């Protein structure tokens, strides 16, 4: 699980992308907080931004018929976000394997941790068939993956 410990966050030297998102009213629920399902949308927004910033635009993957199908979402909600909050979503790549990768995230508002998350993705083609990440892409991504603090 992502975890709530004080040690949560990107490891030193991680390639981090940060996206800001102002919460519109329509993303809130009857309790006037961001509906929990929107956090998964924020993760996707941030993941695509990370790829655009640190590796290659996601549209290039799509042009190569490579798609990152979400196979796992781990999400800890720590405090509510509300209408008009400006959320900062930090994202980093934890690991990459032959046909999958794992991203990690933290969402903050005014410096306070709102949620922590991780997603895993299988690489598939446009028909949904599992594909290996081409070696060149995998090597490039592996160079951007987070390294343990003691590595």
C-alpha cells in the first residue's frame, strides 16, 4: 500500500512531475468534498504529465499502439479536498518491467498531504493484448525509475 508513514514521498533523486489542479464545483459531492472517484482521474492526469515531461508524450505511445492499462490502484485518503482547493499532484515512476510499470503519487493542498497512491499498468495494444515494452523504451524508462535510498 502507499502508506501513511512520515517517510512517504519520492525517494531522493526521483524524477518527479508536479501537476496543479484547482477543484471545480462539479467534482464535489453532497458533503462538499471532492468525490473519491476523482482522485483516480487526478492520478491519470498526473501520470500522463509525467510521461510528457520526463520521457515522451503519451500520444507517441499511442502512435506505437502501446497503451498503459491500469491493473491496480492503491489509494489512501488522508484528508478531504474541497471546492476551489488547488491540489498539487506529485508523480514518480517506481519501477518498470517487461510489460508493466508502477507509478507513485502524493496529492497535497497547501502543503498538507491529502492522499497517497500507486498505480500499476500492463502494456497492451489497441486490441487489449498484452505487449512487452520495446527494449529501447524499457531501458529509457528504467533509467528514470526511483531508486531505493540505499542504492
